[in-house]
């Protein structure tokens, strides 16, 4: 058995990001405002939105939750977004996913003004990311980059493998790493011999949603492993607990490893608030004709 991997804990890195967001928010003439749009009463979404609003207040941002009933017609959601887009007091708009099945997430996400797209999921934001232009970046992948920077993990010139190619995590993270001079491989459910691919990685990021998919023999000794996955697994007391996509025994092989929970998770919300500040800064510069 090797030595235990360095734990890349999210809390201090998220704290640093939140402090920077608070400092930059305080330097603006008005507190940046985050509009949180939620449709329906999915308990996880209710909790996530409440958590985001609470953290926003902590860093000196203002926020408002726009809670719409489950049955809200798409036209009504689009009308709310149009009003928020037009309101100069609103810096950022976040539409909480998943949306009820009768709503088209592509249509709704595309209706957000790209300048207020703090989730970074608008096609304009995606285009800017892949062409390495300035813009708002998706929160979880940008949070992973902030975590790596906080712990001084070198990335340029290294070989990264990302398992998972979702629009939310894998794809935008590939672009962010590419922009940081990393050699990137994206693996997915159709990748044959996944272990042979992941063993090539100096930096292995797993964003799949399958508990303990990555086992020690799939990891290069000394690699940095980022576990984005959040899975609820059953426990004897019936409450269940959260675990990642990476098997805990990987800690004996990896050089550094993020815990789940408490690794990437806190970075996502911190990055959302940072994005709201970045959006407010850009809007202010535009209004001043800079
Ligand atoms: P998706 O379900 O959208 O994507 C999962 C990806 O994993 C797909 O690309 C899929 O491949 C791939 N995949 C599935 N099974 C396998 C397999 N056996 N081998 C290799 N690849 C596989 O998930 P998300 O990207 O939205 O989320 C991934 C995980 O990250 C989830 O656990 C989610 O809860 C968590 N998450 C955590 C966040 C945080 O803040 N920490 C934020 C966002 C997500 P294919 O494309 O071929 O289907």
C-alpha cells in the first residue's frame, strides 16, 4: 500500500473564491444581483436554490428567487427571462435544472442574455469558451480549475483524461484545460478499455455519476484525481450517504484526490457567485462605454 493521497478539500479553495467575489462585489457601485429562477418543487432544486441565495447574501450580493409553479407554460418562463434580461439591476440569471418535462431546456437556456449567463451554458458562452475568448464559464468546470489553481497543481503540458462528456461538466472542462495548455482526452460510455485510457492521465477527472466506477488499477501512481461525481448509495439505517465516482482505495495510488462530499461541490456555488460578480463588472464597463 502506498502513502495516502493529498486530500484536495474544497472548503478552503471555495472560501478563497468567495472572499475574492466579496471583495470585487464591494468595489462595484451597486451590489451585483443574482436572479434565481426555479420551476416546480423538486426538493433537491428547492434546496440548491435556497443554498445559492444564502451564499449570495454572505458575500454581499443581492438575490431573488423567482419560484414558478410546476405547470408554468414555456411562454411564461420566457416572458420572465425577457423581463430579467431587460432589467439593468439584474446582473446574472440562473435557471435551476432540471426543468419539468414539458419545458425545453435548450430554448429556455438560450433565452438568457449571454451577458447575464452566469451558468455559462448559453451557446454563445460555449462558443466563446471553445474559441478561447473571454466569457462566462460553466460553474462546475470553472470551479475545478479554481481548485487546481488553489492547490498549485501544475496543469500546462500535462496529460489529462476526463471521463464523462456532458455539456455541464466534461465538455466545458475539456475546453478549459485545453485553453490552459493541457493535452486532453475525453472518455465516455463508448470508450473501450477505459482503464487503459485513464492510466495515461497525470490529471484524471471523473464526471460520470456511477459510484466507484474508477478503481485503483485504473489510476497512474501519483496522478491527481478529481472526483466530480455525487452518488447517493444505500446505508443500513436507510438514510443513504453520498459517495463519488472514484473508489476510496484510489487514495492509495493517487498523489492527490478530492473528497466526496466536500471536494468539487463547494466550488460550484462559489464559482456561480464569482460569475455574477464578473457579469456585473462587464456590464458596468459596457455601460461606461469602456
Ligand atoms: P451526465 O449523466 O450528463 O453525463 C455522464 C457522462 O458519463 C456521459 O458522458 C456518459 O457517457 C458517461 N458515462 C456513463 N457511464 C459511463 C461508463 N460506464 N464509463 C465511462 N463513461 C460513462 O452527468 P453530469 O455530467 O451532469 O454529472 C456527472 C456526475 O457529476 C453526476 O454524479 C453529478 O451528480 C455530478 N455533478 C456534480 C456537480 C458538483 O457540483 N460536484 C455538478 C454537476 C454534476 P455518454 O455520453 O456516452 O452517455
